[in-house]
């Protein structure tokens, strides 16, 4: 109840702030959607030159991309820590966070949440529905519940990986991090991993498990035998990587000595 009340207060403040500059809010939403649609356009261009990609049809690829957008939108909304290094370490705002009673990571999540990103998740859901309509795939009564479980697992994977990467800021004085590189790697997860070589496939499955935020969980609904076994591991991998991220984060916070003068 304590954290729920804090979340409610932060969310009300967010709405008041964004509604003060409604045009800015609308531009942000439209810009984000255009960015996602640009990536979608790239997939469509690829299929202008081929009928399948590694045995996957265009509608299967659209389905994967649609799923990819759902957990990514939720992650960006609630775990948006892109500017952590510069704002909280370099500028010293982490000191302010540590003087408050709520858990430091919860405060960071609430301060940087971006509900506008959820429009990306909605767009992904629409793309999934469109692709499903064109696929000869049966719909089971438990699919909505499995989808929720898979999305939660994928969000935890996003969160775990990026919390882990963000935690490195506590151990390095460098104002730049490796987050941009990881962000580029995550985009490989929206394509079937069997089109990559063994090294990349292993990396996307076990080291930076972005295959579990796209192709693996999506394959469960597409009845793809090649990936269904991995799909069921999505929640487990999510819990494992999120736990690792939290552990490293707490170690980093304990190591943090405050902003220098």
C-alpha cells in the first residue's frame, strides 16, 4: 500500500506536467510510433525480395515484431533509466535519492516513468492481431493468460539486463556507458534466431537473452516446434536475470560513496 500510494502520487504529477504541454506530449507519442513503424517498414522491404526468411513468412515476422513491441513499451514506461549515469552519478542526484525512505530503485523508476511508451505496446498488440488474422493458427482459451505470462517474463528480462548494465555506473567514472550498444543488440531479438550463426544465437539466448523478448515467446503462439521449448522458459529466464540485476544493483549502491566536490 505504501508503494502504491507513492506510485499514484507520481502518476498524478506526471499527468499534470504532461497535460500542461499537451502538444509536446502528442509529438512524443507520434515520434515514438513513427520510429517503430520505420522498423516495421524495414521488415516489409526485406520481404519485397523474398517470400520467407529462414523459413518464416512475412506474417510470422510481423507477429514476432508485434510481440516484441509489447514488453518493450511496458519496460520503457516503468524502467526508463537511459540517463541514469549522467543525471544521477555525474550530476550527483543519487545522493538525493538515498536520503529518502523508499527503496532507491523504486524512486528512480517512478521519477523516470514514461506512460506515453505504452502506446507502443498498444501498436504492437494491433500488429499481432493483424498478423494472426492472416495466419492459419488456432486460438486456445488459455492463450491470453499465456501471453500475459510471456510479456511479464520478457519485461523482467529487459529490466534485469538494463538494471545490470546501469549498475556498472557505480563501478566506473566514465560518463558514457555501454547502454547504446546493448540497445542495438536487443533489436536482434525481433528476428528468428535460427537465421544467425551459432555464436550470435547462443548470445541472444543465454548471455543477453533478447531472443526471449521476441522470437521465442512469439513462437509459442505460432506453433513453431523449433522454438516452443525455449518459449516456456521465458518467465524463468526473466526471474533469473531480474534477480541478477537487482543483486548487482544493490552491490553498486552499497559501494557508492556520494558525489565528489
